[in-house]
């Protein structure tokens, strides 16, 4: 796992982007999502074989690195949850703002894992 941070409090260090490291990190920060992760991994590997391409596996790694990045950073996780809670608000302005905030959180997490 990587060390060092410029993101404030983190529950765990950022894991390496390998299936085993991501699974171990998820087991700590969001163990209830392990089955979801495994199902998506199985799907990605099946597509990789079918398409004769590693792109589905690479996408799976990035998606789960991003999800773990959000879960391991309490401040980012709180912003994520807040945005999700208002996505289906009856007021379109509130729902639109929630979508913008969700996009910002997802972009921030993806930039962090790609750094």
C-alpha cells in the first residue's frame, strides 16, 4: 500500500492497483461491498476473454480504486453520501446540484488514484 497523503484523514493508505490489494482494502473500508466487487470482477474477466482485450479488467481496477479512494477518506465519503442522498430530490435544482457535487467527488477520487 502507498503511504503519504495530502487529503487529510484517511482510514487506510491508498492500496496498489492490483486485484488482491484492492480486495484487501475494500475488506477494511467497506466489507459489505465485497460480493459486489467479486461479481464485477468476474464480469470484467469474462468480457476480457470474450473481447480478447484487457480493457474490461483495467476499467474494473480503476472503478474499484476510485470506490476505495472514496471509502477510505471520511470527508470524501461524507460528500459522496450527501450528494447521493439528493439525486432523486423532487426539486430539480436540488437534484441537479447533487449531480454536480457527485460528479466532483467522483472526479476528485479518480484524479487521486491516477496520480
